[in-house]
C-alpha cells in the first residue's frame, strides 16, 4: 500500500505543477488583445514573440557591427 500512496502523492504533485504551468500559459495567451484572422491566440502570441526575438537579434548584430 505504501507504493500506491507514493504513486498517488507523485501524481498529485505533478498535477499541481501542470496546473500552475497552465495558469502561466493562460496569462501569456490572454495578453494577446487581438489575434490575427485565422490564427489561434497561441499562434498570434508565438508570432509576436518570434518577431520580437528577431528584432532583438537584428539589433544586437547591428550594434556589434557598428559599435559606438
């Protein structure tokens, strides 16, 4: 029975961890005020993040090429 209790405890801990991650993901997705047509909020959020990362990368490269 101890093994069963340990398994149940591990599953409960994992369930709590997944619920916490779900809350974080929901918060992130609902920051998208207006999704693009034919996209989910997830797709729009992912596109925004990728675009921001690309701009940051381009800025970093430009700064390295032209230091002040």
